[in-house]
C-alpha cells in the first residue's frame, strides 16, 4: 500500500472511532484513536509512550531519536478528538467515513484528523527510510484539543514535558492556496487569537409576572446587554502580517487596497463572500459573541437572575485591561449592572502563547517544502481565529506553525465553513499533498 493510500485508510479508521468530545470529562474516548495510532506506529526505532489524564482520555507520543543530541527537535502534533454533530444536517453518515466523488466525508475530516493521519504516515515513512533525522522527530497524538486541552496538551506539558518536548512544532492549520497577478501563495499560520470567556451575571428583583410594569427584570436587562454587545464595533487592528495576507488574495487590486485601510475595511469586507468576510473580520478585530443564556425560575415570576456566556477572542498583544475597556464602552451605563467571571482565559498579551516568529529554521523548512510541491509559491503568515494546542508549546518556548497543504481548487470560504459544521469532508489530493509536505519538511529541516 502506498503512503497516500495509508493516509486515506488511517483517516477512515480515525473518523469511524467517533472520539466525540462534548466538553465533559467522560466524553472523548480518545483511547480508541490513540490505540489505533500506537498499533500503526509500532516499528523498530520508534519509542512509544501513552498517558491518560482521565480514564479513556489517552494521548500518544512517538519519538524517533535523532543522530545529533545538539540538533533541533521537531514535533508533528495532531489532536484525536472531534466535536459533536447534528446528524440531521448531514447528507451522509458523519461517522461513516465514506469516499464520495474523491472526498472522504465525516466529522474530523477537516478538523483535524486528516492532518493527524497524514502526520502519522509521514512519521512511519521517515522511520522506515532507515535514515535517522539529525534531531529528534516527535509525533504527538493528543486528546481534548476540542475542549481547551485540559486533559490533553495542558496535562502533558505539566506532567510529561520530557516525553513531548520539542524545539519546533507543526500543527493545525495552514495550506490554503491563492494566486493573483503578483504570484502564488500558501497560507501558514503563525499565531492565534487569545481566549477570554466571560460569564456575565445580571440580577433583578422577583415579582409576580402579571405585574411587569416598572419591574426590575433581569431578563429584560440581559436582552439589552446582548443587543449592545451585538452592535459594538471595535476599531480594526491591521498589522504587517495582515497586509501580507491581504496582498496574497485573489481579489481585484483596488479591493485589496481597501482591505488594508482601517477607514475602508468595513465596506470592503461587505463585498467579500460571507464566509471570507466573517473570517477576515475576526482576523482584524477583537470579537464578542454572546452564545449561551440561562435564567428565570417560572413563567409567572419576574426573572431575578440571568447568566450570559460571552466568547471573547482578543488580538495578539491585547491585555485583559483592554478587554475590560471594550466591555465598558459596549455596555455603557449597564456595565455597573453586571458581575463578570472569567471561566476560560488565555490572554493574547502572553506573547509566546499567541504567536511565533515568521523566520528561522522551521519557517524556512516549510517554505522549502511548499516550493517542492508548488514551485514558485511564497508562504505568507496568517492568524487562526480559534484556539489550538499550539499555545501550550509556545508558552514553553517552542516555535509553532499551523501548516498543511491543500488542493489549489479548495475554496477558502467553503473550507472554513466545514470546521465544526455540517458535511465536513476532505479531498484525496489534499491528503496526498499534506502527507508529502510533512515528509519534505522533515527532510529539509534536517538539512538546514
């Protein structure tokens, strides 16, 4: 079986194992994918270790020892869990991993079992080549990424750093291709936004629901708070990396120019495909999304307590104090009516956690490997709008890039819509490209 067929087969099995992480301790069952990958990588020369942070929440570390203890080590990190599905929204079985018209369908096909599978195949190919890398090569198949990493990468860093340690790391997600009159480009993500999830507690006074006039109804206040948050428009922040990314897009030069202007950005975004507009807005703004509301006791009792869950994603360099300032501006006179509690906090001002340098051995190795697949292509840095396990390695001083390589025919808007969405799928050519990319990166990394 060729390495490309192995990637397809391995991805199919990973999807069918249904390692669904709903955020609860008892979910995930990543042991199924960990055991699968452990069996696949059980080869001479590969040292295998596993650990469980909680029953069933198993992660796998495979290490191929390098020939030079002084050489830089490289880790390929892929998570093994997936988010839940709403089956009624799918055209095909979300865990069937069916091959349909050249695409494998299933939850995790994009996020990120395709990369996890291709990384494992690359690890095996390097081990079977008989040539040891200069520095250690690590494959880390990690649990619990989809719920913040508490039982996966965070646990590993705190308890098993000796097993997973690496100078450089490649993980999700990059590889979107674009081309315009100035050249061909491939997106490689070098940073991600900070996470500041807040619980907003809004209080009122109970009373009889038949007499609402003049009542202090917490639900009514909460509705106005949600409206103000939805209408809040923070100023954009356009960095040099933003402008490099915009310059790589297949858009009219005049539109690219307006997308690089703070004054013209809002109107320019409205002219993009909705999926692209949503993504590029998130890359240039701190965002506030009210997603969960809980409160009230009984239909005929005025609501005296509401909890609102707010998903805040901050731009690299932004501090918690600046987030508070945003909330004061957005809520105005209602700010004092709210109690705030943080329940997930990865500040973007922790520089190592939010971004990595776009230079050096790892960046150059990825650029060289992309050139092998796509001659003439330039890699450009991007920003991931969601959270990944990259931050745990960055906090330990590792350089981390979100990489991969996708079929040039993959539409970026359609691609982004498949993350956590219905009808997730990946084409076979993209699987082949990613598999070869990891092999080429390892080869180039050990030559630099």
